[in-house]
């Protein structure tokens, strides 16, 4: 049975492999995906198998960190392995050493420097890697004799064969750290995109893109990035003009951006083992339920926008590593209902506001925080509802709250039904769900507690006046 031992370097895994011997020699399953992933090895998707042969004991290869994962095992002989964490972060410089023979293997994650010294003549070891060499990728090297790492080589370095190139590598203090794989955020100029920028900041491994910089509907999407360099795609790009989606041009745009684009991202995520985060909507439901909608509730969208979002959800779910984050009534840095009500109050306008649709506001800083939590906590992949907490409200309730919080009389807001509100509309009007309340139990079970909607609204309105 394959067994795995964790090391002081996060992600560096030592494997014990069953070796079956008889008078003819021995046999082992060097790579067995099903058994090894069941034991805890990442399903890292190797694309290349290399073999290194060394005819003399003492051959020592330098400490190299590459931007891919490796699975290393010995075919004949023995090696002494030394691994040094050369990734950015708190474990930079941590060292682990072990002897490897045919009964042992090691999984080396991206950015961990690895070096091998042969202990017997005619030693051969194999390594599977999940990317191909590229001149544009990030690499890091460390001097074998680095005093900080202080590796206790079985055969002293002055008695072994080392290449001149390996001798010239820098000490740890001057070594270049390997940056994390990139996180790509689409729709970076939208309300949620700006909230994600505020949360993740300008770290070099975070890439923010607008449609002008990366069109998720482009037919050449699969080739416009070196996708092996990414770990995650957070797709906030969306067509959200709910009423315009009911027109011929709007229908085409909604389906292209909300369904075709996510399908293309899901194919890329599947091929390269990326995590895809996709934003869903309460509009995938018809709103007729008398209970909050759970993640497994059947979808039944009423209009084109909801239909295109439901199709995008189905596409995103085909990626093995996906988080579909379903939300409602989003408020952030941009044009939105709360800003509109605050503006009407300030201009002395007394609005009619719908009072037969109910839900909870979701503020984009909370939505961004919840997404970050799902990714950082390693929550099980799947669909999660994420809105604010607290009692359900109608749009009229929220409008009155905004009037009150901005120092105006909430009685100036007149509640009306949806049908009456749109009775005089001249253009197409999309049907709205009357119940947009989403059940949050699955999300809170991961340890994330969303904001209270009323408290968040009060804080948001106070910032509008600053």
C-alpha cells in the first residue's frame, strides 16, 4: 500500500512504494494515479517523463527550483536528496533531506529547490513533470554549499562531481524566490472586480483584466495566456443588463458573455488543473418558493439573463475544481440601487419602489472576502450561496432605510407592486424573481460568516457622504 509522509516543507511529500521482489528481480508501480491520489498525492497532471542516469557515485546536481511540480523516484541505485523551499513566504529557506531508493519517491511542488547526490554507481532516477520547459518561466537556484541551508552531504562536496554552473549559483540571501502561481481576475473594472482588487492588492501574482485586455469570449482564449502559470481564475465578467437582455442584441450578448465565456474558461481550467471561481445569480430561480433557496434547488430562470446565467453555471461546474458563488442584490463601488436612492433623497424626489420582491443585500467587500475564504480554506468544491445575513427585506424597505440613514423622511418612499411599477414601461422588461432569499448554511459550515446586511448598509451609506 502506498503511504505518504508530510515533511517540514509544505506540499513536499515522501512516498513509500511497495516493491515486489522474487528470484528474477523486483517490480513496483512507479506511478499509479488512482492509488496515489487516494493516499493524498495531488492530482498534478504530469505531461512529461524524464530519466537521469549517473554512472558514478557522488555525482551531485545543483539545487534547482522550477515552475512545475515533480514526482521523483529511483529505478536503480540510491540517491541522497536535499530540498529547499525557494517559494515566497514564511517557509522560504526550510530544508528537508532524505535517502531515496526504489522503495521511496518524493513529490516536489512548484518552487521547491531539489538536488540529488548519487550514493551508488549506475544510479538512475525518473521524474514526472506537469509542464514543459519555457524560457519565459520563473526559475530559482541555490548554491549547494550554502551556509544557511547547511546541508549535510553524505559525500563532501570537494570530493564529488559538480558542474561549474552549479558551483556559481547564489547563496540563500541572494536567491530569487519563486512567486506563487497567478490568480487571474476578469471583469476587474466592475463592482466586484474593484472589491477583489481592494482585497488582494497589487501583488505581482494577481492579474486584473478588463474585457479590452482579456475577452473571455474570444476564440483564441486558450492561447492568449500561458495557462500553466496560473492557479485560479476568478470570473467576475458578466452581462448584467437584465431588461436589455430581452432584446435580440441583448440576448446574444448575454449568452455570449454569461454562458459561452464561462464554458471556455471551464475548458481551460479542466485542461490545466486550475480552480475556476464563477459568480452566479438569484435570477436562476423563478422566485416562487416560500423558503430560502438552497444550492441544490432546481433552477428555473424566468428571463434571458437568468437563463444565460444558469447555462454559465452548468458550464463552470464541468471544471473539476470550481466554486460557483451564487449571490443577490449586489452593492459596491459603482452605480447601484443604494446610490440611486441616496441621490433621489438628496434631490427631493419621492420615488415609487417595489415592495413585493424580497431578498438580502450583498456588499462586494463581503462577496470578495467570501471568495478569498473559499480559496484559502480549501473548502470542498461546488456551489455556495453568499449574501448578507439578517431579515429579508423588500426594495421598498431598503429605500426607506436609505432615506432614513441620509437624514430624510422614509415616508417619502411609496411602496408599489412589480406589475404596477412597470405598467408604463415602453421597452422590454425582464421578469423578476419575487423571492431572492438564499440559504447560507452551506457557506457558514465552511467557517465563513457573512456581514449583517443592515449593519453593512449603514456603514455603506455613511461612506457615501464622506
